[in-house]
C-alpha cells in the first residue's frame, strides 16, 4: 500500500497509481513531452480532505497536496531533500507546515524549509523544495507545474458541473491509464472509434459514414460529427420515453480539446425534422493528467441537458450513465489503448501511423501542443 492517505474514489476496483510501475523501461518516447505552463487536474476537490497529505505523481514529479488552515490547497514536491523520503508520509503541523517522518525537517506551503531540528539548526538553500500553484474551480483542483506566472483565465470553462442539478450529473470517475496521455487525446478526439469500439452503447456503425468536421480556434480544436437519421445509441435510448427517438433520430457530437489535455464533449439526439432543442443529451467532461511518460490519470464525469425524465428515473439514469461510461472507458477503450502503447513500444523506432481522414482532429491538436511545448522551451 502506498503512503497515500487517500485511496482515491472507490471505482470498479481501480485506484490511482501511487508510485508508477518502473518496469516500463522502454526507449524514451519522442512524444513524452509535457506542457508545463498550463493547468492540469490534480484531483477532484472533494478527494482532498482537511488534515491529509495526498501524494500524486504528475508530469513525472512527485507532488504532496494538502489543505492549509484557511482551506486553500498547497502543493510541494513530495520528496524530502535530505534522504528523499516522501513528505506525504509525514505529518501536518500548525502554520501549514509538513514535517518529514524520518528526521523531522519541516517545510512551509511555499516549499521552503522552515525548521531543521538538528545540530546548528542551519537551513541551507539545498533544503528548499519547489511549490506549485493550485486553485479550486468547477469542483476540481487545478495545478500549474510551470515556472511562468499561473494564468487563471486559461482554465477551461466546465461550469456545467457547477450548474447542473445533482440528479443530472454523475460522480467523478477515475482510471489509471497505462499509456502516454497523447494516445488518450487521440482516442477522445477521434469520434469515429465510437461507432466501432463502443458499438451499441455510445454509437453504432450506422453513424460512421460521414467524416468529422475539424475547427481550430485560439489553440483549441473541435471535432464534430453529425448524422441526419441514425439508430439511437443505447445511452440516449434511456434518456427518453419517446419510442420514436428511442429507435432513430438526428444525432450530433462535438468534442473540444483545450491545451494541454482537457476535453469537453457534447452529445445529443432529437427526432428527425424537429429542432435540436427538443432533443436530449449530455455533456461529457474528460480530464487527462500525465502521470509518467507511459501512465495517465484519467478523470471524467457527465451532465445531462434538456432532461425529459422524472426524478425517480433520473436517479437510476445517473448511475447507469456512470456505469456505462466507466464500462466503455475501462473495458473497451483502455485495453485497446494499453495494447497500442505496448505495440508502439515494441518498435525500435518512433511509430509512424498511416493516416486516415478520421485523424484530422488528432493531427491538429498535436500540431498546436507541439508548438506550445516548443515555445515554452
Ligand atoms: S529524510 Fe526527511 S528529514 Fe531526513
Ligand atoms: Fe472511446
């Protein structure tokens, strides 16, 4: 058991990877670059309880997160500079200090060493640690790992989770993905896989004919697809009591990527020939945070819009959406992407994927992300 006082959300028996498995020692990935001066989701706010110190590996950095006495969140490197013991094994002391469990060095919320109980009690520069900016927004803890000033305005707008009634929004899900975060963005921005990997639940081959539209705006990429008249996927069938819409309808999906790895999808269906507002659907929120070069923290939730069912059903639907999406990600996407990572790692060169028209979205985001990483460096 890792030295983490938070076991993470109790979901389908999968817990956050605390210390990554270091048997992954393949060649370095050309892709394994992280944008540092941007916001990543460290965890849902509700997971960080007062009095706890929680470990996360984020962008290959060990990070200790805890709540200060005023309730705001501190994040410092989770490695004592003396003998490299995780500070998350230590204790919280008054004044927002963390005390190392091994020899009692104390650190403030800004990462500075504030007490050395030994000998002359001198505090050298080598005893200070990096600290990271953390803010709470949209029920999430956002962390900024870079050295430039954190820009609050660049947190993507996920206000739908602040506004949706509880019965219309699922719990947060979590998966520890055994792949580079880029493979997960490729997957989410590639709407065509829904018709095959998730046939029956989230889509079906009926909707595979049209190529997605891709739009690029202010370093965001949106991929959309539309079907004029297609079989209604299982998820939407349960959102409505209307047998006509349960059978077929007009469908649309659009997903937007925000640098570096946060996404927001809107999915809806209405009866053929009727206005879209008469239909129903959900917003699907995806947050990917690189853990290591080959592992990713994946958080997700979903909020329904234009809810047409009563609250008794909504309670049930809320659980079902959660279960169906968790099944789709954990049992359908994850095995494919983890196997893709292993297969790519088996090559003695960088993979050079053959391109299809459906890759337009993934190509666009990768160009933007590479540009932002190059600018940062
Ligand atoms: S290892 Fe932390 S004080 Fe020695
Ligand atoms: Fe998928």
